[in-house]
């Protein structure tokens, strides 16, 4: 009740939830960034990047609203939410892997070659026989709802401080909605940025869409494996999974850097950015060679 009194009631609690959502969207988070990056890059467009990020966080918002109501009604204890992170990592990883294999048009991980010869520029032809599928918006919706069940620093504040102070069950879902909307605004901006970024690489339209799909497929496939591994470690070796480095930065997701931060940075920076740089270079080199 202290926060409720200090902030002046339900309106300010909801504004606080919105602000938490904005900060959550900005900071590196394993439940948002890898997925937004993958789908936005695959969209190969500013508008489509914003749209897929919107769909992802829309489902995320619905989940947070449901979870807020559940917590208020005390159907599930907050500690139970925290204990399911390992399962959520694994499920999200499997969903990412399936989506990645679909985009790369592969039936299993055994058929995936990170750098196939036709992607390395060994065959200088614009009519590649390798087929990739485009990202489906419905995938982002599914991912958003699954990822929303992940539990971190911001969820603790939302579920243990803000939601219990709602006056009744009829409005208990609103903090989750506002938190989701805050995350949505920021992730939509980043989605548009990533979509525009790949677009600004000045690749030919048809080839650009193909390369964007390959980058998205690679990030989803191998990022999915990273998340599955992270989920298994969290479930089997909780002491290792709970190890974190205190940064002294008094901001959620940045105060303690642990397995979630490792998964996010490896998926986005190593796999995502790495594959982007690689594939763009390959295509540009291919066109330079053909132009000589």
C-alpha cells in the first residue's frame, strides 16, 4: 500500500507499470530482443518490422494481463512463476528452432548447414536453387505469448508490488496490459529500426528478401538451440543457472547479468549480427564479381 499511497492511486500505478514496460523493452531481455531481432530482420522492411514487433508484443501483452489476473487471484504463487523459467527457455527455444527450420526450408537440424556452398558465393548466379520461406506474422504471435511467461526482475516488481495493490479483480489485469504496451512501443521502434537497417544495405529487392530470410532463419535456428541449452542448464544445474554478476546498475535486467543476458547477447550479437554481416558480404561480393 505504500507505493499506492505515495503515487496517488491506481492511475499512477498503471503509469508506473507502463514505465516499467518501456524500460523492459529497452534493456537486453531474453524474452524479447532475440525474437524481435529475428522477425524484424526477416521482414526486410521498416513497416513490416514494426508490424511483426507489434504482433509479438501484442501477444506478450495479453499474456501479462492474464498472469496479472492469476497472481491477484492467488491461483498461482509468484515463486512458481520464477521456477518455470527453465521450462520457458526450453519451450521458446523449441519454437524458435521450428520457426528457423521452416524459414530455412529444412525438415530437421541435421539438414542445416550454417554456411552452405551456395551461400558462400562459390556459385555466382542470381537464380539460386536454394529456397527459403518468408516469416509468417502468426509465428510472432505464438512466440510472444510463450515468451511472456518468462520471469525476471520487472515481472517481480509487477506481480509482487503493483498487481496486489489493485482495488479488485476487475482491474487486476491492467498493470500487465500497461507493462505490455510499454514494451510494445519500444520493441516496435526497434523492430522498425532492424527492418530498415537490413533494407539500407542496398541489396537488390529479390536478393535482399532472400538474404533477410536466411539471416532470420539462422538466428532463429541456432538461437533456438542456445535457448534450449539454457533451459536444460537452468533445470538440471540451478546453481550454475542462478549465478550472476552484480553490475551495480540499479536497473532491472542490468543489475545482475546471468544466463539470460548470456543467451540474449550470444543470440543477437554473435549469431544474429554475425550472420547478417556474413550474408550481406557474400551477396555484395557475388554482384561485384558478376559485374566485372
